[in-house]
C-alpha cells in the first residue's frame, strides 16, 4: 500500500487569498484609490491560482475563479463609485446666495421724553 501523497496546497491558498483581497477591495469601494490596487493584486493572485490549479488539480479551480469574480465585482463597483456624478444624491438645487431684501417700511422717530429723570443738573457749570 502506498503512503498518502501530500496535497498541493498553493492553489487553494492562492485562491483563498484572492477571495480575501476581493472582499477587502469590495469593502473599500468608497476609497477607489485603495480598492483598485488591492483588487488588482487579488485578480493577479486568482489568475496565478487558476494556472496552478489547471496544471495540478482542477478541483481547486473553483476557489480561484470565485476569487477572480469577487475581484472583478469589486473593481466594477469601485469604478462605478469613482465615476458617479457628484449631485446624484442631492436632487434639489442649492439655495440662492443672497435673499432679496424686504420692502422698507416707515419707522417713526422716537417720541420726546415727557417725564422727569429725578436728577437736576446745574445750568451753569463754571
């Protein structure tokens, strides 16, 4: 009886790395400057994993294909967010800069004082 052969793990590990990088890139879709390089690295890792899986064990191909699909989805979402118009979420026009002044109404002058203050002031201060 032959001893069990060690399983070739690099394609599985690379496929999982591709899925992980795609998921991180998908979470960073708001910052395309970070998401696009991460997804590009995940796409490259998934491509290498697919090539390794094709040469060794085709059953490991599903992880690399899933990783590449997640990376492509994250790239598409990041590009769509980066190219979205700025006023898409604000359909209302901005308010005018200066409001028109209301018509000026007549304000009467104050009435003369008709009471005593209580303090008498000297008339000639020499």
